[in-house]
């Protein structure tokens, strides 16, 4: 495995990062800015990043965009549409907006269409079958940057998958949500570092004190470890047998989910009292991390390499 990004991949990452920085919400209040949302939706749609897989993009390239969108808390659909695109491509003449649905269990309403803002259909993968359903009313959720919705009517069968195809799609879903986790954690870390530079106590910035500096250094170490394990899993989606790709993605998801939660909680701690207010963006990062952790969840029992 060559971990270096190609020049095209670096350009893709930089373009996604710029879009997320320019049009992602810079504050909690901007989450309700409909003008910004309209511009962001138009920019993502024009870039064609929701159809990355049918355009021939690799798992690494999907992960690069998902990571930057997580970092910038991009609040228009991406994960759901890009996973739907991997399943069905872009048939000629199709103008519908598609996403995917996951079974969240009876406590959370059963099947939920994820990333469903503007979507009219959702795909459901069960074993080796693909079924579709119409997207209904939005459902309550913890993450204000993404909208889930209920499915209405009976599901219609639209195709089959081989066991390897289903496993490869599952690996991609795990990698995409893991990249979102890592991006959200990086955003929370940046928020904390910037705050530690400007917030002063006893005549010095709080970042100059070891109690804060060590916390931020430990978070950065978790980020670097997450980048390594995610890069391998993203590469594995297209380069390893499907079963091995799923295993690599499960390990990455478990590691990054634990790391991301710790990083977000540290960010809130560094902010002190203001970190516990609605106006502080840190809790939005934490909400996104908790939600992405529960999308295609992985249990420790599913891997044969223990994580301490």
C-alpha cells in the first residue's frame, strides 16, 4: 500500500476543504441560514461529489471528501447520496434524489432514511437484495447538520447484489462514516486550539499552560492514529478481497469512533463553561460524531484484533 495521495487526490481534498470552510456553518446561528444552505447545496451539486463512485472514484477519494465535509460540518446531504450512487449509479433520465436507509431499531423508528434533506427515494440493503422506498416526513435527531426521515409505503425490490458486492458496499459505508467521524474530530480540535490561543487567564493564553497543552497534544495524537487506520481501510475498499476490506473498515470505525468522542469531549473541556452552552460549536461536532458512530455501527466482538 502506498499511503501517499496522488496530485489529483490532493486537489480533490483541497477543493472539498475550501468549500467546507467557505460555506459550512461557522457558528450555531448559521445552521438556520437558508441563504448559506442554498449556496452550499448548489456548490456540492455542481461539483458532482455525490456521484463520485459512478464517476470511477476510489474509496480513498470518497473518504477524503467525507472527512473534509465532517471537519466543516457541511450540512447538506453527502454520505447518503454517495452510498446510494455506489449501489445504483446514475441511470439515464433519472432526476430523482436518492439516499440510503438504515435499520435504527424499533426504539428509533425502524428504517430511517439518512441524509434525507431533499431526497425522494431511499435504498435499503438487506443481505443480497436492494429495495427502495419513498422518503416521508423528517424524524427527530440529535445532529442538526443532517436530516433523517421515515420511509412510507411498501419497499420495492430493484436488484440483487452478490455476496462480495454487498460486502464491498458495506466496507465503503463504514469507511465513509469513519471519515466523517475523523473530520468532525479534526474540526473540534481546531476549535479548541484556536480558543486556547485567544482565551487568557492570569495574563497568559490558556494554551500556554500544561494542563491545556497536554490535553490538546493527546487529541492530536489520536487524530494522527485515526488518519493512518482510516487511510488503510479506505484503500482496502477497492484493493483487498471484500471480507478483508470489511474487517479493515470495522477496525477503523471502532478506533476512530473512540478517538473522535474523546477529542470532542476534550474540546468542550478546553472551552470551559462556554463549552457547555448552545452557542459553542463544539457540541455540534460531538453530536455529529455520536450520530456517525451509530450509522453502520460496529461492536468490539465483530473484530478479532482487540483495541485497548
